């Protein structure tokens, strides 16, 4: 995944300002990638959302819980490590979040990975505070190399 996605990211040249998307299917490894970014340059982007979708059947024996645990153990390229927060076997959903959010003044920022079955992972970054109710999605900066590694860590 890492090398193929890195190649596609290096070829990606969105034009104009505003939010851009890169949709790429990588059939030889059985995944599609949908990257939404607020800004891009030749080396990096401000990621709004990264969605990875399995296009081939999941490996025999892979469960939602085992995939979530593997992601928590493998992902190392983010500001904070991930931890498995919840697995809902009935709904076939799992949530991973930053083990310890980053504090900036009164705000806390953290990553969240939402898994749907063993076929889809969506990564976003959020900001919240003890001073106000709710949370807000925020973009996060990653080099293309770090982004490709992250996708490879999630897809295993």
C-alpha cells in the first residue's frame, strides 16, 4: 500500500484553492483511498479526512476487534498514539482515538478512526474543550510519505 499510494500522491496536482479530493483504487492490494485535503503542496497536505475501503474480501479470520487492535499497535506516524476505545459487534463498528489528546490552551485535539466492519476506516482529527459543548473537525498536516505509511499501517 505504502509505495503505490506514495506514487499516486506524488502525481497528484490539484489546481486552485479550497478543498480537494484524491480518489484512487489500488486493485493489486485490494484497497481504495479517498483523501480530502484543505491544502496541498509538492510534499504534504492538510488532511481533512482519509477514508480507506477494502475492495477485496477481508482475510480469513480477520475480525473487527483484531483489525482495530492491530491498527492501535501499528500506527506510529501521528502526533498521538491511538488506543481502541470501543467495539460494537452488533453494529460492526469500532472507534479508536488518541491515547492522550494534545492540549492547546483550553482546547484538546485528538485523532479518531471509525471502522465499519472489516472493510472501511475513516480517519479524522477533532478539537473539543471543557469550556464548550461539542467538538469540531480540524485538518491536520502530514507529508505524503507519512500519509502513505499511515494508510499502510491501517490497511495492514
